[in-house]
């Protein structure tokens, strides 16, 4: 907080004199210092010191009292030149500027000074993330993929209403911290694990498309095709504390190879698309878009083409389902 100037000090003395009893300087109403501290945005002890100096100067014979500031001219430590400090920071290699402490030590300044530079926006804290190392062939493939969605007649970007995006997602069985809203001081439900560092997770295959309005159903198609876990059921060979022998146990599929992925595409994704796809757009050629992971399928896989062209999706003006692979 800046120091009080002489005009403010005189105003404080005048306000205190108005709050004295019968004009006696030793009889100030209770709460006056706190009230004036809030008014002038300073501590009540500062008000008390100014009043004490006023009474001492009056007692010493000074007419009107002396409460002027004792700080004359330039005082205190000289401030740091921000440009000079910024130049010192720039001279430090960027690899050594990972933390405030390391940057301050390498630049020869204090950590508090760097904190002030951050508050004054002289310095900024930025984040760097790892980006894929693209070869010229990767860049060309990406440009060709983007240009394939531009209409040559209108130069407008394709709305991609005929594309279904599929991708794998990991989900943990539980998270360490859950938030609940309770009433009447009810305790949250107990949650116990042998170790919170080793919580099992399961891979899911998700398929989504662009939301749109379906005029035949007179409702909005939300674009959610479905999500399926990569799990399998097996019969328990031994009894345990939580289940008897012979009960069904759901386990994660240990290896997600091309055979498992093809089975999910043919028996889960394609039937789900045929079931929920808007009726008025079944004549289009629908693409199942996937990335370039090794288990993923090629666009000309005969089994997938056969599954996509079945159930009457190839007769008349109907469309078919094909996979489309993107090279990242």
C-alpha cells in the first residue's frame, strides 16, 4: 500500500478532532480509528500513530500540529529495471527455464523478482507439448485427405454426413476421487480397493457420426452409433471368496488384433449403423473412418464389404458401408 501524503494525513487529523468529546484530544470516541482506517484504506494502527504524532507536536508547542510525512524525496531501495531483468532471463537457454527457481538461479536474480515479473506480464508461463514428427509423405497424405472433403463445384467443405468415426477409448473401472451431493450430513457411499494405483481399465470401441434431423422419425438423430467393450465371458474354473466355481466371469480381451477388430466391425458396428441410420440417407455410400493403427482394416477388405452390402443395402438407390483408413 502506498504511503499517505500530507493532505491525507491532515484530513485524518481533522476527522479525529470531529470525533473528540468536548474538544479534548485525549477523549476520542471508541471505534474512531477503525472507522477512519476503513475510510482511508489503511490500518487503524496507522491512524493511531498519526494521532499520537499530532498530540506530541501540539504538546511541544507546534501550532496546528505536525503530521507531515518523514519521507522526503526519493527514498527506499531503487527498483529493478524490468528490461534489464528480461534481458538476463533471455540470455538463459530455454532448456534451463523449466522452473522459477532454476530460471532465477541461472539469471542471477531472486525468485520473488521473477514472480513479480509474471504478475506484471513481463514474463509468461507457456506450455509445450510433443507433436508428431511428420514426414513429407505424411504431410502430403494429410493435405490430400483434407482436399478430398472439398466440393470442386462450390469449394465448400463437405458436411461429412456420410462418415462414421470409430476409435478405441480406455476407461478405468473406478477413479480415486468422486464427488457427491448429500443432504442432512449423510456420508458418501464407501468405496474400497486393495490399491488405488492399480485399477483395472477396459478398452472400448466407440462409433459416432454427425448429429442431424431425421424427417422420417421427426426427431433429431444424435449421431451416437454405439460403444462396445473389448471383453469376453468365460466359465470360472475355481471357486473364490466372491464367486463359486462355474459362474460366468467377464474379462478383458488380452490381445486386440486384426481378427478381434474385424469381428467387432462386422458383428457390432455395421449392424448398429444399419439400425440407427436415418432412413432418408441410406442411399448414400457410408464410410467407416478409422486411424492407421495396425489392427485396423484396409478399405478393400472383402468381409467388411460383404457385411456392408448385405440386407438390401445395394439394391436400387441404396448405399453400402465401407471402411476408410487415414494415414497419420
